[in-house]
């Protein structure tokens, strides 16, 4: 097996293990207090993260066995095959955890032919839609670093990395759009490089490059540059919550879809 494939497998294995561990924690919370608003929200966020990872592992194909297993996890059938619309949250958690375990087992199998699309395992993330080809590998590496930081509980680094990717992608899209066209749309006559992160988001939204996905971006993410000191490192007093880092990561995926409609 070549090094690149082995590295990809290790990355996905780590993400699956972290997601399974978090899912067990959410399931335990649901069993203790299924009516808790925080627990319900936590469950939904976890399910969304499951969907993102399953989509990557299945190459975006709904016909892939893993994608089908994920969809079927939300259904419970009676003995006659009839679909029952009401499924308990804990049942859904158990079924999704089982799907993640199947994915993990497939990645760990020694027979490479049995792995999840082993010969065509997707890159951790691809940024082929970015117009600047030199920027693509940088963003791919940053994406991996951000996911790893989040899974290791370094929410400051995760948020900073996600925001850096967002700003780079949006700036690339704005530059490709053309400054003259943006300026004719009542944009203040300044160089894009001089704009704040928040302004780049606003202009990209107004130009139709993104579709409002950044509306959920936490305030701390919009001002993420303030978390970086003059030496280019994180300010020691900066504190980012798990929720803010997670939501920023989710916004990143939405904007990636906006900028890459064919994905």
C-alpha cells in the first residue's frame, strides 16, 4: 500500500473513532434526559457531522453501501416490512453508531480490496473548485489540520484554521469574479486585500457567490483575526468553545458547496 493511501486511511480512522466516542457520550446523555434541549441539539449536531463524514467516505454517491446504511438508520421496519415513522432518538443513535462501526471495520480490514473504495479512497477534502491551483494543496492540508485539532479538543486552533480556509476560499472567489464587476455593484473602491473578513463575506453574499450560509458564523469567528497576536500566534487569553468551533466547521462545508455547485 502506498504512503498516501495509508495516510488517508489513518486520517479517516481517527475521525471515525472520535465520532464514535462522541456519539456514545451523546447517547448516554439522551438516556439520562431525552427531553433536555442541550442534549437534543447535541444529538442533531452529531448526526450532521456523521452525514458529512459518511458523504466523504462514500464519495458523495447515495448508491454506495455506506450512504444507504446511513439513510436506513433513520427507519425502523415492523416485522411485515412496513416503515414505522416514529423512532426513538436512542434507537437512531444506536443504528448510526453501528454504521460508523461498519465503516471503521471496513477501513481496518487487511484485504485492501475490501476497504471502502480502497483503490479510490477520497482525499480528506478536495478544493478543485478553487481557481488558484497553488492554493488547493494548502487548503487541503489546512482542512486536515483543522479536523485533527477539533478531534483533539484544540478548539482555538480548529476555529482559526476553519476561518483561514473560509477567508482564502471567499477571497479566491471574489478575485475570480473581478474587482471591476464587484466595484460596479456599489462596493467601496478598495483593494480586496484591504477588506476585513466580515466585509469579504458580505460582498461575496451580495454578489451571489455564497448563499447566506455564513449567517450562522459565530461572532468570534467573524473577528478571528483578533485572536491572533502580532507574532502570528494565538493569543494565550483567547478561548473558543467547542460549539463555536463546530458551527464554524459546519459553515465551512456549506460555503464549500456554494462555491462548488457540482460537488
